[in-house]
C-alpha cells in the first residue's frame, strides 16, 4: 500500500494504492490522521485501491467521525469490488462514495 497526499488549502486528498487490510490498516490510519489538522474536506482517492478489509473499513469509520466534526469526507474512484464491499457491509449508507 502506498499513500500520496495532496493538500490544497483546507482540502486534503489522499491517494491510496494497493490494499488496505489487516497488515496495512494501521499505517493507513496513522498517515491519514497525521494531516487532518485544519482540514475541512477530506477526499480519499481509491482509483488505485484493489481491496479493503474490515480493518480498513474501521479506519474509514474513524476518519468519518473526525470529519463529521470538522467538515466533510468523500471517497472517489472506487472500483466495483470496493463498492461491493461498501454495499454488503452497509458502509455505502454511512460514507459519501462518488
């Protein structure tokens, strides 16, 4: 998994590539939360994300709770596999997926 971050004013875009699973979710959470100070819009670009496990979903829920207090969060570019995971788990009702 690799994460690239692009900050533009109060918008933070995280480009996540590879897999977010049990072995990478802690790194994903640490990197995502490290840059949230002053962020009003968090954009997670999942164009290159191949898979997300329940551990990754837990991180998304934690990020969503933070962003509910300071702004908004959306996921863009998720492939059909990742979207299906959101649907099956009910996360499509919690998260903004474009």
